């Protein structure tokens, strides 16, 4: 295996992963009071994450598992892994401290201030959870991009571009709520950047450690679980918050637009 080919493959994973930073730059140029923008972009990000999970990741995982385990067993393992991912992120969600009880024993003249505080904490918590989900998602994606490129550079380029495209709204999903919660552009960019860095890290770990042991079954389980995690985050965090911060229809319009953009990108780059 030539070093040049490995370097090119790794460069593609860096390109795809750091596309989340492009999404985070949107937050840097957005006014903090523009809640309509927040509603639409969160809906858009949810649409991207739901579509890519249900249409792309779920069936790729199923194909990988069925090819190794057979139709019936492979399908069952895929379903269990998919909902297992939801279960895992649900547990993580419960372990993160809630701020709902902060309003207890507050003076009447401070209720409004406390409400704003809780609102900000909710957004920050959602942004951190999304960053975690995106990071987990990007980790196996980086490995998959690297391996695909080493086998077929043209295929690797197509996969990297597709991943980069859907990493942009994922960057929005991470950075926008954190920026709205803190007003700190650097923090918003940092979380988005770190979630994207998981992609090249996944490529390195996969190549140096996991490659000799990685099978289609393990790949299928990981991808199915990641799909479940992304769907959970979308329904539990992104969409409810999108509705809270804008007209109901804005979040739905953003959701549909996100699905359309991802559907078209997957077809054009297939």
C-alpha cells in the first residue's frame, strides 16, 4: 500500500469531517435574536439527520449484516442495533443534569430572568448532545471513508463529498443552539469543530487498530446504532426546540427542505 494513497485517503476524511466547521460559520454571522432562523435551521438539520439515517445508514447497515448473517438474522440484528443506538443516547440524555428544578425557591421578581436562564441551558444541553451524536456518527464514517478510498479512490471521493455535504447542516445543528445559548461565537465554532475532528480520528483509529479485526457485521452494527442515535436526537432535541423557537410551520418547512437537499445530494453523488 503506497503512502501517497493513504495520505490522500486521510486528507479526504479531514475534508469531510471539517465540513461541520462550514455549518458553524453560519452561526457566527447570525444575529442572536433571529429565532426564525434558529427554527428553520434546526428543522433543516433534523430533516438531514432523519433522512440520511432512515434511507442511507439504516439500509447500508442492513445490507452489510444480511450479506454476512443471512436475511432473517441480519435484519433482526440491524433492527436491534438501530433501536439500541436510541437506547444508548437515551441513557446519556438521562445522565446529563437537568436544569428543570432550577426554578424552585425563586423570588417572583426573578422568574423572568430564571426562565431565560433555563431556556439558554436547554439550548446548550441540546447542542452538546448533538455534538456528541455527530461525533459518534463521524467516527465510523471516517473509517469507512478511508477504507473506501484505499480500495477505490473515485468511490472514496464521492463518499467524502456526500459526507461533507451532510456534515454542513450537522455543523449548524451543533453550533447554532450553543451560540444562541451562550452568545459565544468561539464556543459554538469549537464544539462544531471538535465534532468534525472525530472523522479523521476515526479514520486513524480504524486504520491503526480496528482494520485487522473489522468485519462487515461490526460495521453493520455500528452504522445501524449511529442511525438510531441521530434519529433520537432529531426527534427528542432538534424538532421540539425548532417548534419552541418559531412558528410550527417553519420547523416543518426546514425539516422537509433538509430531507430534499439530502435526497438530491445522495442521488447526484451516487
